[in-house]
């Protein structure tokens, strides 16, 4: 039996029935990794030894009857969440040997829930990218077509789930970095509300936009993961003290009386026709599930990419200042003085995309330009948020394509940053507004590439997203396939 | 040309919280390097700041004490620059929305009291410290001070002389220490001052080009540096040269200011709101709570001392300069009921002894009770004021109560009229010439007889009685 193919809930049932052990599951996942990792390159670092030990401990727990929500479930972590004693690189040369002396709060929570950590997954350097091509450790390949990118920045976490190299994984989403690769790899990916999941121990890219979320094989697993991840953390000032529901209770409900908002600004020229067709079909399916469709307007949508590419680099330029070679991480050799040490360390330690964004951000915040760029962008951001507030007065959730196209070829957009930035055109708004979003598989292109649909909801309405996504997923219309690896 | 000096001061005061502003590390001074440093202090990847509420409360006290308006919403911002003592590459401070604004304090000047405006008070974190190896081209970083809470108190350019500047600093310092929110130790850097100074022809409205002075670690140095800088600027203007807007460092040994390397000050700090922190919301209830816990401030205490104890303003100023001294004085007054006499003894003898040994009133061997007892003994006529001078010196040296010292040394005043008559009779008999001269009109010789009697009684004779007897017996 290929245990690695199963979902969290399927494995949990088998564990509870005594059909399988945590160790068997872990071994199954690592045998799968042995078989496909060379093709996909999901991981920067595997934690096989630790994983097998953790699985053995999980089996002890199971024997004692103390089973937790994730006991014995192999989970992969994006290499942007800090793991105590385990190198955490953020996909960068500058941190390639950095070993944190602390765990991210999500790592603590997952461990407490019994998770078995498989390894640290590949990503765009400092989460800056949409293709996982900017990683210092080389690109990750899309399991559906190894010539293509998996999306990014959480590409490795998406492919690890899609290629069955883990059961579920953790990513981070600053402008679409969970939802976009989830769509391009044919898995479920959720970005929760800003403040819902602790950012403590998440290496910061853009602090006001970053949010941790899960990649899973189905929507029910997403709910299981959210039950573990969500909640207030006193270590984070922007964490929100809001009640966390049992997300599993949203699974399997119908959509009677629901209103699904379709924002006209998201159905624009330039969307791949196959994506358009798949999303149109999804709208029809959701209607058949009992929901009514309403057209809505998010009038400031056209400014989202511009606003994002001011705010995110501005925050990044400050967040990445700490990588100076003084206290930890890479330090360039042969500097004659302090200023040269800074310059050489950062020149050699950061890749081109990171440097580009540091420069954009530094410029946007500098004297004489702040008001025109960062100040104005912050004002427009407030308008974008208001668009959503008004929209959610008219509908329960919003439905959009997750990405304008299916996965593109490796190298296709690396020389054209603007084209690359546009692959996040539908996902960025949720980060700017701080609202939750989920991407669910909704079909395939003629050449067999997955296509995703995105649902967005109001602040702390993850339950609604799970309800609509689960209802849609369970409808007969959705085609289930596996990558031929 | 007649110039007017314009000075504005920026004061950084370290707050006396037990833990740092954004983590739980201790703020204790003098610990082994980097022993009070955690991943937050080190600016490690992924760690986050959480505001220490005590810092806001302490800062609010200072804001209220300086008549500032507290902003209901104030915002932490990042001040970005690279330096090895700044682990994150930015300092968390406040910029566009500080905690408090538009305050003032009163200072005493030659021309009477003057109001000096406070532009703003904001909270921020301190940086670490670099330690340079004297023999090798190596520098070390100590991050114990990183994240120690500071308030920056930015003053208006209302100060018109270096003396006023020193006076302003003393008043601010006094308030901080009274509030128990800063230990005021300038040598350890708990109280630091930068000065902006310019000159302009008297009567001119526009400000002249200013220079910023740094590296002054005492009130005296602030005054000296400003005096030097004012002279330097006058010299430049009088010789037709231009004043350059720059930062200058005070060189204490040479007694001059020198320009800082321009590279070190060419900063664009790129302030923006810190996305890791939420705005600090201060509601009226919180302000009321802080108000209720405010101690009596030096200004109010001085006024009360003058009114209630009927002592001169000068005395009140000296006695309230240190909160503990004021408490000591009030205790003495409470026990002896003689405010002016108590003030003389505290300001005269007690402070003189303490100053000689550079001790604070907290370390004073003479308790308030002992001093009050001694004043009582003078009032009762048990000892004379003259003997008391001797007694208090012994009290300070031994810590014993005055009664014990008087008993041990046999210093009780002679008030037995019969005994005094005997002594006076003997003195008069022994000095016939002086007696004749006195009776012949040399009234100055009265003092001679007093002296002789006191000498004969080792100063123990009651002076009033000696006077009365001599007047009677010499006539």
C-alpha cells in the first residue's frame, strides 16, 4: 500500500484502527522521496533521522492512547520557518549555515500536535519570487511537468505535497506564495487572515503582509492543519485574540443560500483561455451546489500590483538590514573596513532578485520620495481593504482564478521581473487587505497542467472558505488526477 | 556685534524598568558582555518585538510632569541605518506620532523664572555598545544595552544661554529622578544630552545656522561645550566666515568642539511605521490612572516648603534638589517643629559633611531623629549652639544619638547661676586693667570678658546667662 499517497484524515483513521504505524508512514514517505526527489527537488534539507525518531515516539504515544490531531503525520516545513538546532536558510546564501536557537511558534504547535517533520522545503530566496527559481539551492521542478516551474515562493512545499513527498506542508504567503504554487501544482493551499497564525519565527519578508498557511491534498486536511496552526500568540504583537472555531465542522456542508461574488476586475484580457474556461466551469459547479452568483466590483484592483511592489520591498529593505555579517550568517572575507564588510557580505550573500527589491524598497522610503511612494501606497492599500469590506456586505465569498496562466517554463520569466510579478496579480489583494484566501484545484489544461480557483472571504472567515472549497471539491465535476512521476 | 544665543536640547533618558522594551532581558548595568541578550536583542531572523507596558507608563509620567499632551494613538517607527551596535539594522523609535507633545518646564534664570518648551517626548530602544581593542584592529559588540528603554525629550529652541541650558538639564534630571523612572547617572549614560546651538544678532527673528553638539557627559561639560561653541560661532561671524551646519563632538580634555566626520552623519533614516508593532492606544482611564500615581514634583515641593515652612526660596531649592534630602528634612521638621533651624542644620552641617565624602543623604550616619533631638536639646538650653557644632560632628563620625555624645563628653551647658557668678567674679578679679578700661568707656571690651568666661567653662556656659551676668557685674 502506498501510504504516502493518503491524506491526513485517511492516515489518522488507519492509525486509530491500528492498521498502520507512524514509522510505516514515515518510511513510506521517505521511500517516495528517494524515488522522486531527484526529479523534483522539493527539499533543501531532509530530516530523515529526526523524522524516524519522531515517528517512533509517535507510535509510543499511539500505544498509550494519547493520539493528537497530527500524531505520526509527515509534514514538510518551508525553510523560512525557524527550527531549533536545524539549519534554516530562507533559500539564501547569506543564511546557508544559520542554525536558529528557537522554534517558530507554528513549529512548536505542529510538534505538540504530534507532527513528524520530514524536512525543510525549497523556496525563492527570502520568499521573493513566484517560481522558486531564485533559491540559492537551485530550482524546484513542477511534478506535472519537470520542465516547468512549480510557482513560488513556497514551491518546494507545494511540490512536496503534489509529489507525495509528505502528507501536508507549511508555506508562507506574502503576495500569493502559498495559493499560486498550490494552483500550479494541483493541491490545496490556504493563506489565513493576517494575525490568525503566529509569525513568530517566520523569517520576515514583508511583515505587514506575511502569513503562514498549509498545503494539503484536500480541503478536509486543510481544516485539520488550520485547527493546529490558528490562534493567538503573545510573542507576536500583530497576532489577534479572536476565537478559533473547529474548522473541521465546515467540511461537508452545503451552500444553500450562499452568495458567491464574482469581481469583474479579475476577469480580464490576458488570462489564459484554458484558465478562463476552467474557472467558468467552477462558477457553474458552485451554482449547482446551491449558491447564487452575484457580480461585484473591487474597483481598486488595478493598483494592487503597484501598491504591493512598493510596500513589500519597502518593508523588506528594512527587514533584511539585519543580514550584515556582524552576528550570524555569511560574512564576506577580506574586507578592509566596516563599510566594505557590509558591502561585500551583502553583495555576495544576496541574489539578484533580493537585491533588486532591497533597492526598490530603499528608494521608496528615502527622503523626498516617501510621500509619493510608501505614503501613497499605504493610502491606496486602505482603499483596497475598503473595496473588500463593501464586497463582503454583498456576498459570502469571492471567487477568482488563482493565477492568470498554468505553470510556465523554467527560465521563461527570469529575465523579465515585471512578467514574473504579474503571476501574482490575483493573489496580492488578499495580502494587502489582510483577508484569508484558499486555492483549490479546478481542472487541467489540455497539456495536463493543473489550474486553481481562488476563494476569498472576510477577516477571520476561514470557515467559509473551507465550506465553499469542500462543497466544490466534493461535487462530481472536479477531475482527480495524479502527476505521472 | 551683540549676539543672542539660541539653544535647543535633546535628552535621552534610560528608563528604570526591570526588563527591556521589546523582550524579557534584564536591563541591569554592568553585567558580563552579552549576558543580557536574547534572539530579539540579537536581531535574529523571524523574532518579533513585544512592547513592555511599563515603558509606556514611565514615559507617560514624564509627559504629565512636563505638561505635555499625550497622543491617544502613538506609533513606533523604524529608523534605518547600519552600525554594528544596531543588530536589526534599524532602531525602533517613534517618528510621526510620538507619545507626547507640546509641553514645557519652568527654569530659574537671572531675570526670574522662564518657560522652556518641550517639543515632544517619544519612546525608543537603546543601541548596543562597541568595545574597541586598544592593541589590535578589532572591535567587539556588547548587546546588553540593546533594547534598554529610552525616552527622548526634545526641547524647543527656547534656551538663551549655556547657563540656562545647564539649569534646564538640572530641572529635567530632577523631575526624572523624582518620578523614579530614571537613575539619572550621566557617567553610565542613563541621562545623555545633545545640544543644537546657533547665534543671531540680537533682535533678528530668523535663526542662525546651527551646529549639533554631542559627547558631553556632565552638566558642567554641556555648559562648557556650549560656551566654547558660542564663542567659536561669534568668532566666525565676526570674521566674515560661514557657520557650517554639522555635528560636532566635545573634546573634554582639549576643551574644544571638533566636527564629526561627515560620512558618519550623512544618514537618510527612511523612517516608516514598524509593521511588527501595533499603535499604542492610550485612553483617558489609563492617563487618569498614571496621574493618580504621580508623586509631588520638585517645583510644587519647593513652593510648599516656602509656604508651609516659611523658609527662603534658596533653602527650599537646596532641600528639594534631591527627593531623599527633602524627605529627610521634612522628617526632621516633623520631629522638632523648627523648620528654619532644621533647614540651617541640614544645609549647613549635614550637607557639608556629606559633600566632603561625596555621599548621598541615604548614606547619612545622622538620622533625622538624632538631628531633631539635637535641635531640641539646643532649644531646651541643654547645649549651646556652639557646642552643638561639636556634637553634630561627633554624631556624623560615630552615628551616635546626641544625648550619648553630650553625656560621654560632659558637654551639658552650665545654667547654674551660682556657679556662673563664681566664674564671672574670678574673671573680673583677674583682669583689673580691662575692668578699668571698660568702665572708662571702652565698651568693646565686653566681648573680651565673654570670651574669658567661655574659655574658663570650655564653652559650656549658657551664653545668654553669661551676657546678663556680665552686664550686671561690670557696671
